[in-house]
C-alpha cells in the first residue's frame, strides 16, 4: 500500500517544528512502551499506491530485532485527528 515506511521523530527547536528520519529505527526497551503519535515519533508511509480513506484499516508489519515480524492494523484518521478515545495521556 506504500513504497516504504520510515520512522520519523518531530521536535520543537527555537519555536520551529522539525521532523527528522530515524534511520536506525525506534528503540524499544525490553518490557518498555513506546508511543507513536502525531507530533512525536511516528511511522510515515512513503509513496502510497492510492489514497487512504478515513476509518479504513491498513495492515503494517513491524520488524523487531529479537521478536521478528509482527503484523498490526492501523486505522486511517483525517489529518489533525486526535488520539483514540480509549487512550489516556499523563497516566
């Protein structure tokens, strides 16, 4: 559904939001949690083969150094959409 997937990180520097690729991938500590969300670390689908429709579910295979391949489903949301209702911030 895309030519490739890249890990990216966004950060604020001198009042300017910057996005940079993370060519080494995203570090996930053993037993830890990493949140992927707009405005922070995220996965960017580069060169999509078609337009995605809000509400559609897109399969994505994550590759872990030790756990191997794990397939997940991503839900397509409109640009600027907020986190899912079940997600709590600051917990």
